[in-house]
C-alpha cells in the first residue's frame, strides 16, 4: 500500500499531518495526469490471488507466517488473518496469450505453496469464504501479528465507537455481534489489475463497473458463513460490514462505507476517484514519507505518492483506481469483486469474461444515460445475493430490460469474445475460456450452487457442521484436480 508500517499506534497530530500530505499528493497527481503522454503504454494484466490455509477437520490453520518463511519468495505475502496468504502474479501483456501465462504462474505458485503448507499439516483452499469457520476462529487472536494489521484494527474500532451487529439475510439469517476486522479476513478473492491510459480511463472504468454485475453472478463462490446459508457471494455483504468505520456511537449510519460499489458513473477522470477517497474517508494509517511530490512533478519526475497509495489501499471499492509510479508511472483499474477459486481454469474464465465484456462495452458509450447508477448498484447486490438466479437491469438496443443473470451471461459471451480479440488476445485462448463460462451458465452450476447442493445432500445424514467439513474436503480435492466446477 505504498509505505512500510512498523508501528501500531499513532497520535492525533499525525493524522492531521497525513491529511495535509494527502492534499499535496492529490495536487501532484493532478499535475502529473495533465502531462502529455503520461501513463500511455501497452495494456497489461496482473492478478493477486488470495487463499486460506486449512488444517485437520476443516479448521483454519494459522501458519501463514511459517509457510511464508518456508517459501522465501517476495511474490507471496501474508494477509489479515493467520490462515490467509496472497500470491502476486507478474503483469503480462494483454495482447497474445495472457491467460496462458497467468495459468502457468498460478499452477507453479500453487504447487509450491501447497508443498510448503503440507509441511505444517495444512492444505490450500481457493474459496470465497471457508465454510467451516466458527466465531472462535475470528477472534482478535486470529489476526496476523504485524503492526499494519494491529494499527488498522485499532483505528477502525476507534472510529466506529462500539461493536455492531453483523446481519445478513439469506436462506438462513445471520445475526452476530462483530468487533474486529478479523471478520474481513474470512474473505478471499481474485483481484485483477488492468492498465488503463488516462484518456481511456473513464469509459473503461464505467464498463468494468457494468460488466461486474454478470461476472459476479457467474463466479459466485461463498454461499455459507459461520454455518449459515446466506448469499451466493456472501463476501460482498461481509466485507462491507466488517471494515465499516462509520461512527455508530453517534446514531444511525451516515456517510459512505469504505467498501462500496461507488457513488455514481465516473465522469471527470481517475483523479475524481482518488479525491473521493481522500475527502470521504478518514486516514487509518498515517505513515509519512520524506517525499515532496509537487517538487518531483515540477522537476519532470514521477513521484511515489506514498501517502495517497497507502490511503487508497484502505478504501476498498469493488473496482478501484490504482496509481503506480513504476515504468514511468501509470494507472490501473483493480477489479476486486471476484472470489477466489474454485479451480485455476474457473478463475481464468471468470477473468476473461469480465475483462472481455468490459473492453467491448467501453467502445459503446455505455452506460451513461441508459442505466441509472442506482439501478446498477441494486443489480450488483442482487447478483451477489442470488447468483445466476438474479434479475438484473441491463441497457440494450430495446432500452432498459430486466433479464436473468444466466440469460445475460450467455448473451454476453460473444461480446466478451469480441472485446478480447479486438484487444489482441489470441482467439483460441479466449474462446476456450469463454466456453467454460458458457458450460457453467448452461448447467447452472456455479461453485456456490455446487456447495449448496452438496451441503443439502450431506445434511441428510450429518449435522450441519459435519456436513460442512465433509463438503469442504470434497471441494478441496476437486479444486486441486483442476477440473472446472460445471463438471463437478
């Protein structure tokens, strides 16, 4: 997130100084974005793959730091909870065979982390939320012992003022008191990074926002949490609530949550997203750098903007603008809504469908004027709640239509293919991955649907918790086999 964090306590004056530095960073970024040719370059694709570690009896295994030490590879890092790890892929050119390159890297890295985890009696789970978690697994002691996470947790608790009740309505009803960000650590995702030239950013960002609706529905993979059957993609609700720093001690919730779909269609440019993050959200980690960013820009250099990058890393929009000072400086769009798993081929197919659909939609002057942002916002949450059964609002040649997510996915497959091919992606590669999406939509079997079906069948002869353990064991075997979920 831009700066190394070695402390877990900060004074109030440091938050004020950090807020002022954020304003300087924004001014420097504004000047940088007006520089001719800034951020122009080949489109690249990167990914961050989060995973959980599972021990005996399906229990989360808190050995992430030991596994990380055994791997001794900077492409791996620990995450919030002791049973979380993340693997960062190298960016690859979008033109050509980017998904084959990502597959090779995923396969190689997963093989390595599985070997390292096995030494500690653990397996790797690629799944949106571990179905076997209990409240005892998410107590404060579950947090990875690093200053970054302690400081983050402390500040959110201070801002929130008191515990809140985590309520999620699904097939069951979850109602539990939550007082720590460790609940956020229950979530794991596949985060995609697509480089975007400043001049293309607005159209591409809005298109990604829109394409996320069907992509989320077809990719859903977290139907249970704490033994409750909830949304098809429960991560969406859980993440939003688990890091909500809005001040409950002052009455009803006001303001913008740190996790959101956004405030409206983007109009002015990427700078607006960074400015919103600064203006609408209190700093959580006020670590200061020595850089004078305006001086760097005016001398013709590319600033680090470490404070802005750090702060932006604590505002978790489902689609987020990223500034990166490397390679002469550039912008990316980070797509955060897709879950981890179930298999590598499933994740690559999800990525191809989301990115291809967005690339093609970006050429169509959509969605401004055709679909209100409020309608898209509602459809986003319906996709998370109901998966392929969700009814989504969508702009079409006939105007605004209501269509099932399943029908929409099938209709968008040729759209995604055009988007990828026009961007230079090998047609055979994109076609192979989109056929996985087609087969999943036609069968109706997403990873969430498979989990629900297996749980129902296993509960006929077992308790809920025993059924979840058995289901997870089956899931891990199938995930490791590499077979796409529609064939399970």
